[in-house]
C-alpha cells in the first residue's frame, strides 16, 4: 500500500529551511539521482490533459504554480528551465511525457486523472527520470502522486450555495462521472444538506472537460428550471456556465444567476455572477513538490494528500455583491474549523452521503 502523507504542512517546513538561489539555465549534466542538497540547473515541465493550459481551471492553475516556481528560482521558459506540452487527445500523453524526459527535464508532471497509464508506461521505461502525477496514484519509485480532498472544498461551496439561493434550487455540473468529480459533487451535496436539506440540487455530467457549449446548454436548462446558483467541476466545460450566467444577467440585471467556480479563483469570469470558487490549490502543490525535488527530497512512491488542514483546498472570497456575504463567510469559517479539527468528516462518495449527519 502507498503511504499517504499530509503533504503541504510538511513540505512547507522542509522548503522553509532552504534558501532558494537563482538557478542556471544549463541543460547538460542533469542529475536525476535525487542527492541531498539539490542542484543548480534543476528544470521542470508538465503535460496538460485535453483541457489545455488556458482552461481557466485545473491545467491553468498547475501551470501558474510551475511559472511561480520558475520565476522564484531564476528559470526561463523553455528547455533547461520550466515548460509545458499541451495534449490535444489521449494519444498525446505518452508522447509528450517521453519527449520532456528526452529533453532532460528533471521533474515531469502529468496533470490529471486521465494519465496514470501513460505515466506508468513511460516511468517504467525511463527509470532514472522523475515524474509526478496530479489527481491519480501510480505506485512506482520514480513517481510522486498528488491527491486532494476535493470533497472538503465542495462542502464549503455547498454551504455558500445553500445560504445564497432564494429559490431553494441549486445545480451541479460535473465534467465526467469519475472519482475526482464525485468527491466535488458529494461534498457539495453534503454542504447544501448541512445548511438546508430542503434545497433541491440538480446534478448533470457533461461527459467532457473541454466542451464549453455543453456546459452552457446544461446551465441554461438548470437556470430555466429555477436554479439560481450552479457549481461546476468541469474544467473548460465550465466556461459555458459562466457565459450563460453572464448572458442571462445582462438581460435581467435584477435577477440572480450565480455561478461557483472550481480549482482556481474564477472571479474573473464574471463580476456580477461568480459567487465564489471551490479552490483546489494545484498551483501550491506543483510548486511545493518541485521545491522538494530540487532540494533532494523527491517523494517517489508516495502519495501526498492536500486537504483543508494542509491549506490545499478551500473557498475563494465571497462576491461583494452577495446580499448576505458576512453571514456566508461566518458559516464557512465555522464549518472549516470543524473539518480541520476532525469534528466533522465530509463524505467522499455518494454512498457515504446518505449516512452523513451534519448536526
């Protein structure tokens, strides 16, 4: 069994003890042994899933973390520094991972739960290379796995939605019905239930993370059926939710068409419609693990788990235009403390949800 670690708190302690000097751009002499003390020409890159690096969500957050790491360490974008390859289809995963290894990057990230097979294949071929996969587990000594407690972030989004809705009707749009999204969905439903079990929740899956038009069509049906708050966990598909909310708000400014973002703070997707976002700090996780690896502490063969207690997930600021902003914030803080202390365990699966007692 892979040992799970509460990664962020430990990682920050380890990282804080090391002064990060400027890194050179040389791409020869790449040391892949993980010797203590790190190296001066450390380089890192990532492979996106099909959502693309500008999906306004998961991939973009990962890339922002990699950019922050590069800038803090004096690296430049490109070979020998920090970089990314975008995947257009599933067939690109193995090719892109292998290409980055052959280009000499010391750490290669695979972003997304769609890539474990590709990572396992290339990691077995390139045993001296180091990989990290986000949102999946690969049990190999040269692969570090990163997972999140999405259900905890989803729970806080549910709290916000239930306290905001005037129609007692909200919605959830998932990209695909897979464990990662199930955790977001389950947490959201649990959060709504904790505030008001009488609130109706529409749930629909788009079947893709890169279909904004599908996301918009689903959102349109939900708003038309009476939902006034919709949470998406659908990557670039969720862009369609924001478009629908903004279009409806422009036509009917006096009516609420709230949207809740995911992964990163998506407030920039609509000042009048984005209530908040369920944060999944992939940017922090990517930057943190890169720092550990550079310093010779690569956690190969382990799973690093990020939740509320590790500040790896959370909730973005509530929109200033929300009528009961202070009340929402107070309740969110109250439940955050309960979850962090262990007094409340948020359900992860739909099966666990039925037994959840928020009292």
